[in-house]
């Protein structure tokens, strides 16, 4: 019998998504199941989940959740994905909202309460259902309390006697920090509120909780696992991570090719493959139409799909835009997020209506069109833990232009290497970005060289099987280390 693995995540495709975490939490469970694990996933029952009309049923189970100041009930619903059960934790007061974590104006004020509720409810359902997991795999700050609970309040519960916790850090900049005076909501004792525990410069820090108390920590690329141990990328947690470096592993995210393969993609108007790539130019035509642009075949179309957040390099992009728009290129951008970046981009698009088109939306169908129809894909990130779009781009023959950081650096090889699958610049600056786009635009003019770069990328395989095996190794070695098996 394989391991019993509980995955707790604040978002998972296809149910609810704001970013890469959802892709991981939707795909990894299925890949682990194929490796023989018994996998159960927990996700909040957001309004988005309810509205999408999945087959989700009541279980009749309600569990009490101690919130420090009061005890509330979680209703437990169940659905499935490729044979993996998904438990949805329902409490409308927390999750029946327009967004997952906050509006474009900022975070919801009660996120501590919302995700404390979720984290504790996961443990209560495990108890109520006697799931006895070998592993509870937590993700990001939203579930960062779970490892602390396992080491403290739930330590002597027999259902957790063989349970080890693993925390995956998908993005260290999002830490779930809250004022100390709300600490009692967690229900944890004062003995844990100190710099060795959940305290971070006087605040409560949920990601730190996970890093300190999890039995193993993973992050989503090798490069990022090294970067976050440095002050430049660690967002203040580099010291805490350095202490755990022997238990920290970088595992590159896989890609779900049942979703992201131009040969079978149902969201795009024309399928194509490495051998028969003609459909791509038809996709390009449709993409340009959807974005209201008219450009000649010789003009490369650069696509972007992005959360509009500080890390994504929108600042250097907007600084670079006047120079970029002097080149013979066109750009399509699909993005959602911070209001100020929405306005900045809309303003830019107003200046270059023939060359630059922007859609402010979160639209999964359209994101497939951008991948399929663009010639190049730009990711000028300040930092990028893994990055999925550059990996999707490779499969779609859409040559990535990326900044050399984190997972972007791990997956893209610069054209100059002779074996390149894309273009990569080092310095985080508008100048470096412009220079690389210029270089890519020149190579685009050389059809033979371009086809070669496309072919290299399209032939690469980043499927989940490999990544899931690495997670399984971490699960097993952690169990062995704790002598829990
Ligand atoms: P992050 O998690 O930092 O947002 P990743 O590259 O790891 O970055 O994952 C982003 C995921 O979210 C990708 O699957 C991407 O296609 C998707 N995505 C981001 N913004 C949008 C959008 N505006 N519309 C549709 N999908 C989006």
C-alpha cells in the first residue's frame, strides 16, 4: 500500500485559481495517485467553485473549528478530479466572496481568520474521517499553521501518530503577516509566539510557522531554493530558511500536458505539433483578431499572461515600452491584479493602439490562445519561483524571453548557448530587457534559426511524472528521518 497523502491548498485547478499554486495543487495529486499514493486534497469552498457548477456533493459531515475566541462549524463537501477526492470546506462567511484573497485594492482584512479556519478544519476532518495520513502537504502561508498544530495542539492525537508535514513555498514574498494582537485566533499557546516560533519582528507570520515547524520544506525550482536563502530574495526569511537548509528541496513544477499541449488543446482554434506547425499561424491570426491588432507576418507578436504584481516586472516593461514600440514588434498582454498596474498598462495601450493591446481579465481560455498564437512570450520577472508560462510556451513553439531568475533561469537556455530554447537576460533593467527583445526580433527574421529554437522547446518534456517522483522521494525520506514508518 502506498503512502496516504493529504494535500491542503488554498486553490486548485480546475476549481479555483489565481496563479501557479492552483496548477500544482490540481495536477500533483493526480500524478501522485498514478505513483500508487492514496491522495486526498482539501480546498476552501469559494464562490468561484460554487459558480463553476462542478459535481460537488454534501457529505453530511460538519466539524467544529476552534478559532480561539469562538468555535465555528465547517461544512464538508466532496468532489473529485481524475479519481482523486477533493474535500471542500464550506463556510460562506469566509469564502463566499468575489475573490480568493482580496480585491484589486488589497487583501481581505480577515485573512488570518479565514485561513486559520481552513487549516484547522483540514485537521478536524482528518480526525473525523480517521484518514491517518503519512504526509500532510501544505502550501504557502495559507496552510502554514498546520505544521505548528501538528507539533503542538494535535501532537498526541493518534490519527496523526505517523504524520509528517511538508510545506511547499510557492512564493516567499507572500507570508501571511498579521499584528500580534490577533494571535489568539490561531488557538496556539503563548509559548510559540517568539522568534524561534511564529513571531517575525513583532508580527505573527504564517509562512514562518510553516518553515519552522514543517518536517520538510520544498520550493518550486532548484534556483529559487538557493535564491530564497539570500537577503535579496528571502524577504526576511532567509535566516530562518538557512537553518532548515538540510530539509529544503527544490523541485521544479511539472506541467499538465492534458491541459497544455497544442496538439490536443481544446481552447485554441487550430491544433498543431512540432511536425505540423501550420496551425500556429492560424492561431496567431485569431489571437490578433481577438486583441484587435493588425500586423504583418514578418512582425513578431510577443505575448504576456501575468498577475499584475510587483514581482512580474511591469515596472521595467513600462519603462522599456517607448523603445520597444520603436521596434517592428506587436504585443498582447492578458493580466489581472493590482489596480495601479492595470491603469499603467491601459495608459500605455492608449499610446500605441496599433502595436500594443491589453486585456485586463483572468481568462483561462484566452490564456491558451495567447500561448498558441504568440511568436514569443515575455517574462521580465524581478523574481520567479518557478514560472509556468515559459514552460507552456516551450510546448507551443512560443519562444520565451525571460529574466534569468528562479525557475525561469532553470528552464530557459539563451540562444547564444548554441542549444538555446529561448532568450534570457540577467540584469533587472529596462535596458537589458530592450536589448534581449531586439536580439530575439533579429533572430525571428532568420526563419531557419527560429524554427530550430522552436523545435528544441517543443521537444522538451516537463510532465508531472518526474516532479511527482521527486515529491514522493521527499515524503519517504522525511518519514524515514522521523522513524515514523
Ligand atoms: P504565479 O503563480 O506567480 O502567478 P506562474 O507562472 O507560476 O505565476 O503561474 C501563473 C498561472 O496563472 C499560469 O497558469 C497562468 O497561465 C495563469 N494566469 C496568470 N494570469 C492570468 C490571467 N490574467 N488569465 C488567465 N490565466 C492567468
